C-alpha cells in the first residue's frame, strides 16, 4: 500500500472506533473494545497485508495512547476543520491523524501533503485550513511545558486526583509505563509442562522468552510472535496471560481436592490457572452472567486438558444458585467487573470510554458481588477479591468496606498469603497486593484475601447474613 492508502485506512479505522468524546478528558461510548473493532475492520479488508495492517494499527493506537496531547495541540493550533467544532465537538478522526503524523511520526509538511493527494485509496487533498494546521504542528513534539499533567500523561482530567492518591510521587513514572504497549506474557500449563520446558520449546520455535519476575509459571516473550501457529500453543502447553493475572490466580491458593468457585470467570483465564494448580483434582465452578464468555472458556479448557471445571451461567450476582451452594467452597475468587484502568497498556482506548458515572456504578456492583459471593465460602475458607483497577474506590476502600460489614471474615496479610502460595517475599507491604506497570512490570492489579472464621455456624441463615 502507498503511504496515503495506509493513512486513509487509519482514518477509516479511527472513525469505526468512534472514540471522539467531548474534549481531552471526556469519554465516549462504544459497544466493543478497540482490538475487537480492529479485527473486524481488517477481516473485512483482507487485501491489506500484514505489514500494512501493522502500520495502520500502529498509527491508530498512537492516537489512542496520546489522544489528550494531540487534542491539546489541535486546540492550540486553532485549526479545527469541521463545522461541528464551532459548537464544541471534538476533533475529527482526520484531524487527529494529521496531528499524529506531524507530532508522533515526525513527518514533514511536504510529506504529509504528498500523502493526501486525493488519488485512488488515498485521502482527499488538504484543505487550506488543514494546510495551516500541518504547518503549525510541523517541527513540534507531543510534549509541551504548558500542558497540564493529565494532558501530558493522556488521562482523563477527572481521574488525575485518584491516580495521584494511588501513586503519590510515583504518579508520573507509573503513567509513563501505562502509556507503553504491554509485553506478551505466557503461562506454562502445569498439567502439560513447566516453565523451563516451555521456555526451551519456545526457543526451538525461534521465540526468545525469559522467566517472569514473580510468577512461577510465567514467561515473557520478545516481540509479537504468531502463537496460534505453534504446536505448543495448539496443544495447550502455554496460555497467554499477563503476569499480574497469573499472580492473582496463584494467590487463590487452590490445592488438589478443593472446591473452588471462580465467581466472575469471564473467558476462563484464571480458572485455567487454578485447575492446573489443582492437578485436575477437585472441582472448579466457573460462573459468569455471559453465555458467550463461558463458551469462549470452553474452547480454552479443552485445549489445556482441563476436565475438573464446570461452567455455570448466573442470571445475576444474586442468582438462586448462590444460596443453594452457601458455604460450599474452600476458595471463592471474585475477579469483579471494574474500570480496567490497570490494563491501559493493552487497552489504550479504555481510558476514553470511562466516566465518573461508570465508576460509581461499578463500585456499587462490586459491593453487591462481594456480599453475594461471600455466602459461598465455607468456615475456614477464603474469599479472594481481585480487580485490574488502579483506583482506590475500587480497591482498598472496597476491601475495607467489605471487612467492616462482614464480621465473619478477617483480612489476611498479603505477605502471609504470598509466602504460602507463590513463595518467597511479596513485592508489596501491607494487607493487600497492589501491582503496577512501572514498579512491577505487570498490568495494574489489586488483590485482597479474606478468611471466614473456622468456627462460624454453617447454617443457611448464617450465610445469608453476609
């Protein structure tokens, strides 16, 4: 593809994503995440080759990662080209791509003009106002001393105080790490291999991988290899799973013969890791409210050789099934729906599809889910609360509120849980595990572990008080 054709495809993809919000810190609604939209976009355009797809996606994801800075420069240049801009509408996809070409890729005014030549498959020629825009941006870089911190780090302005509360003096370091693409982490499936053998198999396949820093079965691969073509992936020896997610599953402390409930199982990534830790002995119930997500888990379970996981669709967190199985599980994992702020490295669009109303709704849902799932924990059993969020309202404040209203449970220090599950010294102090990309190299994760009193009466009435 010509350079212009790649740019026109990038504009079309960005339009398909519809991440346009209402200014640098605003959100927009979209039914599907960016990667799903991009996959559909390229499947419908199979004539776009692999290198061209990478170039188009790279340009679009550059816009998503740096949208606040691009919009700041567009506003500073005062060169909005759309009629709607006069009414306060956000920049168009074409405007953002023009800004990205100048500020991210460093293309000259002449090079951009040549790409916008109006020929077949290429963008229409630049309008005079667009020429002035490109001229104003040429020679500049993304950062500027006048940019507010939230703009400089490409986060919604309304979230900045919560992120400063979470990270303090390390805020800028952590947000810089969140702006980088996520590495490719793999988990060696203990039912079929181990970390060392999986690493050697990857080496033979021409893929460099090193052991993860913390996860005992984790491997971090170099680059973006085509895993689906590898025999060791096809037969379930390895799974794609962020190191933070692997650690959250390990902290469940599942052992052979236990009964474990993965209450918000989704596509089953943690259920897979838990089943492997149990050596296929005992029972794992993978629950979710989505039949589609559970169907996706079925394929992964079969490939991994897992046969002790049962899938259960729940109508809601208060499904009658929960009451019928009260105090029936040794471990209950609650990887609750959350803002996903800890996954911004791999989902850069997610920062622009979140608003304060979403967080308020999520925290209310998290409390309901925790209270309902707690009913499943038997005396002496554990409830493991997990989010991939960086926000205190979803993390420590949610855990503290649950502990305050649930006298049957006590919070276990994470150092104690880590020592008996992962082994060695925990990479965090205090009652909870809080992982972050800058400090730990993982996605942002939060884990709190609660234990039900061993002498609590195991009657349905007692369970219903939780």
